[in-house]
C-alpha cells in the first residue's frame, strides 16, 4: 500500500476518532474552516509547518504504532526535526547488533556502490536533459573502495555546473540563492522517507556507513539517500521549466505541495516501477541483507 504524506501549513487542530486522523483547519482568510479525515494506517509522513497546530500524545502514539514519520518545520518553514518509531521491526535488537558489527571493508564496499549509483543517476538526468557529461561517466566507472578518490565531490562540481547552467550565478549551497531552497526542502522530505524505512527495516539511522558527524542523528539516512537525490533534482528542474515559473526566496504553499510529490515519484528499481517510498523500502531491506551477510550490494533505483 502506498502511504500518504500529510502537510499541515495552516492553523489546525488534529484529533483522533475511530482510528482516523481528523484535521480541522483554518483557511488563509482566518475565518473559514475545513474538516477532513484520513485513516492513520494510510499515513507515511505527517509534516507540521505551522506554530498554531495542536495535537495530542494519543495521535503521536497512533502514528508511531503505524510506522509513520512526523516531520516538524522551523520558523523558516524548513524541516527541522524528525520523530520515528523505535520498534517498527519485530527483531529490532538482533538487527541492530549486526548493523553495529558490520566490518569496515563491507561499509567501504557499500559506500563505493552507493556513489557509483549516485553518479550514474546524475549522469542519466543530464543525458535526459540533452547534456553530455563524459567526465561523470569516467568518475562513475572509477570509484574506489570507500570513495577514497572523492569521485562524489568531483562529480558534484561538474553536475551542478551543468544542471543549472541556465540559472545565473547558481552555486549549490544550503544557504545560497534559489533554487537551493527547493533542493533543501525536497532533500529534507527525502531524508525523512529514507529514515522511516531504515527504522522499518530494523536499523538505527544514526550509524552511517560513511557519514560520521557526531552531531548528526541521521548519518545512515544521509548515506542511503544519495542515489535518490537526482530524482528530487529532476522534479525541481521540471517545475522550473513550467511557463512563467519564478522561484521565490520563501517557498509558497503551492510549491511545497508540489514538492510533497517526492514520496510518490515513480522510480525504476530491480526492473520494476515503484513509488519512491516503496522503492526505498526495497533499498533499506537490501541494506539489512548486506549487514546480515546475505548480500554484498544495496538495491538502488536507476534514473531512466
């Protein structure tokens, strides 16, 4: 079943009734209200993006019991915190033990494959846009174990320069000019999806195979989302190509709504087309098989 992403961007009161999440929302005019409901079991992610939102402990418990992630935005409307289930897998403690015990050679091999997949998808997106990038093809085919040669960084320099070459003065940076704000928002949603599925597959998102920042609680999610980033990039490029599009300094609700399509983007993985949220479940399950010694390769999507 495809789980839904629910976005709360207006003053709202959330309640629970007969296993349904009920949303009473105040509209932009400040007077009119709407009321809607959705089965809690159908929710994959709840995004809270307004300070005047109220919800109970019971709602949080119901969401967690149904393996939903709750993403909380800050005053700048950027996803800032993430709440995840801690017992989404029935053999959680056993699986965490094998994750912790994973050898360095295995993690280096998994990171090599991750970067190969990421660069491969970056290359595929550029080709889809009619841009040839032989340098990326070379880098993809020459990633070393653990990416000790920094093929990822070299590829990024070429990729960003080509992807937004029509956007004057563009440089990729978290706090730089638009469309960086769109990229940041899209990646935050993607990160939440990946983190949710890592927990569902029995892993701790904090223990990365490459990322090791002690201040980062989602190192593994940041690792595994890398080959998925070009799918977010593709959606943003498509939005920017719409007639009359002008990326604002602050993202509008309409633009955020379009970026909320990310979990349901169709991607191809293992020769099959699946929504991104479903595909990433296959990815995280394959990673656990690697930790358990059943496989040596993570299943990643291919951008077509």
